[in-house]
C-alpha cells in the first residue's frame, strides 16, 4: 500500500514504471510472470527499494549486545573522536527510519521519494545505509519472498490500473511509532484508482 501511495503521488515515476512493464510485456500477457522477466525490470527494482528506504516497513530494530565492544563516534567539535564501551547485555535500538533518510548517505533529497537513489551509478554508498530487512545473521528470513511477491503484484497492478493521490504530499504525512510503520493521519490520503482501458 505504501509503495502504491508513493507512485500515486509521483505520477511521473508511475508512468516510467508502466512504460518499462509494457516494454517487457508488449503483448500485455502478464498471467505468467517469470523470475527472468522480473530481473529485467530494473526500474521496478529501483522503485521498490526506494519505497523501502523512505518508508521502511519496520522503522526500528532492537538487538541485545552479546559481548562488550568499543564504539567509536566521530568528533563533532575540536575534542576529537569519542570511544564508548557498550557492555554485554545492553539493548541497542537501531533507528532504521532515520538512518535510511540520512543526507550523509542519500544526499540533499534524502527525504524525498526518488527511485534514482538506486541507480547503478550511485551504488557506492555504505552497505548499512539501506537495511529494510536488517543485515547479517539476524536479517529477515523471508526478505527474498517478500520482494518477489511485491514485484509480481506491482507489475499486475501498474499494468492494469492508474493510481492517484491528488493533494497528498509525503512530507505532510505523520507517522505513528511502533513495530511497523503506520500513518497517524491516514484520513488525509485521497487514494484513487482508475482502470486503464
């Protein structure tokens, strides 16, 4: 739903995605979508990843520290870097929502929906700047299935329907903190669907 809302607000990106889908399926036959075809849809990947970056489904992760470790924090003034000891059994909360909107990694448009954030030319950013499914041994076990299913649904929906959210802007929406991302003011979203003839 969040991904469709992003495309409904940004009709130019929706149009570009529809054009890529139409090029991949020129006869309009999307009944049997193959993995190979999905891998050809590069802009689809960019759109899906950008929605997960900007409006990540799980806005925070918690981890229990398994052994003492030293954390080095960069200096913000003339005093130099700070080293802090994080003791074993400390609960650490990762603010994924804001980490993935950090201008240091995503540039001045970090808070705007722009699939070009995932263009190949911009792929040299820190590997932990984008962690919608977490990373490492504790990452989401179903992330591949989730992405695959999302892409299949999106191909079928975008090829058949046009989505619009007139008057809605992402920057005007507020979010409710919790385990999953929710809109505090969802009544402001004017979601419209039109079948493509």
